[in-house]
C-alpha cells in the first residue's frame, strides 16, 4: 500500500449488539479499500461484544479496540475521534453493515470532485421491507445548497454514517455527550465548514431499523432531545443563515410531532417532569408550525398531529396518540 494513499479512520461504537456485530465488522475489514484504521469502541457492553472486538484486533492489525465504561453513543464516537490518524473519517453503527466497496466509492469521488464530504445512498432495512434512499444522480454541491439539502432532511439526512469526511472538519467539533439525536446537533457544523459536498446515487450503507433502537424509544426524555437538538441548531444558525430561518424553525416544529404522539404512552411522573418544557415547545410551535406545513413533506397523519402541537392540552395529546397508533398499525412504525 502506497504511503500516499489516503488513510480512512472508521469509528464503530459498540454496545449490546452481539447478534449483529460480526456481520458489521466483516463488512468493514473486507472493504476493497484496504488503507483503513478501524477503531472499535466497546462502550461498556454487558454481552460478549468486547471479546468479539478483541478477537478482530488479534486477527487484523488495522483494528484498534477501546474498552470504556458505558457513556452512550456520543461518548463512544468522541473516544474514537481522539484516536484518529487517518486523512478521512467514517462512522459505522455496529448493528448495520456496509457494501464491500463503500469506502472506495466514497473516497474515489471525494478526490475526483475535491469534496470535503462525500455522501452515498442507503438501504433502510425494516422487518418487512427495504427502502432505498439517496440521490438519483451525482450532485456536487457548494456549501449553501448542501446545507439546504441537509436541513430539508429528506434525500440528504442528518446521519453520521453514510458519509466520508475530511479529518480537519472535526477540529474543535465533538458529539454532545449524554444526549440522543447527536447527529442533528453536529452535522450542520460539519457542513458549514465544508466548501464542497458530493452526493452519490449508489446505496452502499445498510441501515437496520430495530424495535429497540433509539428511534423507537418513546420516552419523553428521548423525544425531547430531538427537539432540543433541532432548537439548538436553529439558535446557532438563524442569525448567520437567515435564508434558512424558516426551514430551521420548521424542523423544530416537525420534531414535536413524535412528542405529541407518545405523550400519554409515558408514565405520569415523566409527563409531570416535562410539563413546563412541553408548554415551551407548544409556544414555539404556535408561532412556527405553519412553516413546517409549508416546507416539510408530510402525509395526512403527520399534518394532522402537527396542527395539534400548538396546544399542550390533554385533548391534544390524546388525539395525537390516537393518530400515532393508527399510523403504526398501517406502517409498522410510529410517526
């Protein structure tokens, strides 16, 4: 391997995924692009994940393992970032897997188009179906149109793992420890630093949607983290990027839909604990929910629940919960 070939550091946070881990790691160590640093962060996993990670490190000298006390996905990713020696950085979630040429595909196009970030398509794998998402053709984007796509959160979404980043983008940037929806809190900062982003059509990342994933967690604390990450992004960007102010506020209002839908699925104590915060979110939605109706691609159920978010009232939560249950019956997942 030539010293001039760029090295890619791949960070894999590992926690309670014993049944999926070998498939994930096999897909990484068998990449067609060989100049990899593979950083496995065992985040205090109580199963045999740590042993499996050590096994791969023994068999492949590109693999490095960190064992640490459980601190969550952000802490695990940050631990990986501290060890990076590559020119580029990628992330893989440990219950997912990647196509054999994913990093060759991303790097080749990042270099070809002189892009700071390269994005590939993804396959979302549900229990009963597969959905391919991504761009229909190669698009090379300057900073502003790339940010617009990111904030629309449709073709280009706020996931860390379907992208390849120049290492320098992460200077002074880390993931917020102790919170979920950490990608929403970080991705815009990386895109603001990037002068050029290339979006590629081929789906190279396989995203497994499990019932016990973070997205399926219906606790108010988890769903409020989504709103808080969106609101923090709004506060950070609205003044400097006024052309995106409506889109940013629309995403904040959009994040409230899932909150209203699961409110009464939570214990009384948790509902009481977050009562004041729910009122604050309703106040924000009262001003901005129409922007979400205008900018977001929502179905009938999503639009119906969105119209309830300006009201932090029992009847509003009950109706939203009913809509959410009907949606799950039809689609197999919550709003």
